[in-house]
């Protein structure tokens, strides 16, 4: 029997590259697709020697054509950090709307099951804690974060429309803060930012008073949850994340202890609409997928820190790359 084929968009990104690894390990033929606006070929260079992997350099906001059979599509193409989507807001909106529309159309024509990567950002600055899938969110559509939040909210809406109107097999994962090897060091998110600052001998920057909370999930746990959701029969959104909540100030202190540095914490003003609390309610994932995270933060941070420690000096100081204005 021929191996099943899966298309993974955003394949050269942090999560996309780990998903490529997982599906190859599971015996699939993987087609990676990325326009490399925030992704890096370094994340998937180890896959090019494999006959089970092929790569398309393409922007999914434009028409997507993949010849031959497709069994599954995982749509992970999108800027995912505040630095990215504040610098490239139009591309962010286009990949969440036009890109999702194109891939849903591809799933319909190929009779493929599609999983789209949504985010905890659909909850905005939440007024419900912890956040469960029945909460509709508190989002400012015209604020600086609106380009990402609303792109993902639209993505969920059009995905459900294709499910109900065209009977496309769809899955929606709401991803909470995730970390691990292959994160971009300078992408503006707390974990790589703190480790990068520590390794460069800089003070750690905490926005606001540091009382805002986040819940960090190790990438291997997240990938397992995504895989189980794709293989499930459940079409509505599912939170996948680690409910172990910590304040940003405490997290910065953990990073200082982990890296053995002597930097101090400096406070800067809190960005507009920055969520005060972020913690997933994973009751649905436990019940439907039999999933919960296994890797605790101390274990995951140790692996992630070793990855960053092995970066070259050039990579340690590398600026974030962005595409042309659209």
C-alpha cells in the first residue's frame, strides 16, 4: 500500500519543521511548503536527503497547486510572534485569510483532511481564566495585535464554513505558548528573548511589572497533541498547551538561574493589548484526545537552552529577517 501524503505549510518554521519530522517518522510522504518570510531552511536542511520529503518554495496566499494524491494538510504558515506580525501586518492578514481559503479549497478538491493552526490569541486579553474553547474572547480588532488575532479568528470561521457547507474534514488546534529547539532567538517572544539576552550578557527585559502570566508547552508535547487531533473525529477547536502557569517575572528569574548569568531584570512599558493572563483549559484535549503534556518546564528548558548555547556568535546576534512590504 502506498504511503499517505501530507502537505505541511510553514514547514521551515519552528513548529512546521518539528511536524515534518514527526510525520516522516510515522511513515508519511511529506511535502513541505514555505515562502521563508520568517522560516529558515536551516530548520529542514536535515530532511532534504530523505526520499520521503520534498519542498515547495511558495506563498500560500497565492493559488496552491500540489500534483497527485493528498491525504492530509496541516496549515501552519503564518507569522507567529509580535515582532513578526507588527512588522509585516498585511502578509499576516493575507496568510490567515487568502492562504487559509486556498488550502481549504485544495483540501476540498483532493478530499483531504485539513488541520489549521489557530492560537490562544483568539481569546485576546481574556476575561475568563483559564481559557476554555467555549470562551469567545476579548479582542481589539483595530489594535496593533488585531492583524494576528483577527486573521486567526477569520481562519477559524472560514474553516468551520467549509466543514459545514462543503463537508470538508477539518480540525482546529488552538496553540498556547510553545518552546523548544529551532525557535528564532530574536523573534520577540519571552523565552528566546530571555535566553538570547542572557547568552549575550544583556539585562533581561520584562514588560510591565512582570505580573502577567504565560503557560509554556514543550514542542514535543504540542506535536503529539496536534497529531492526535488530526487523527481524531473532532471538528471543533481544541486547546493544546501546558496549563502550568507562571508570571513573566518568575520566568525571567528561572532563565537567570538556568543560564547561570548575573544579569538583572529591567522593566519596560507594557505593549498595548498585551494579555494579562494566559492559561489553557485542556479538559477537552484530555477527554477527546487522551492528551496532556508530559515534559515539565525544567526538562524542556534544559534542552532548549543547550540548543541556543550551541548557536554560532553570528546567529546569537542575528537580526530578524522580514520580507518586502506588500
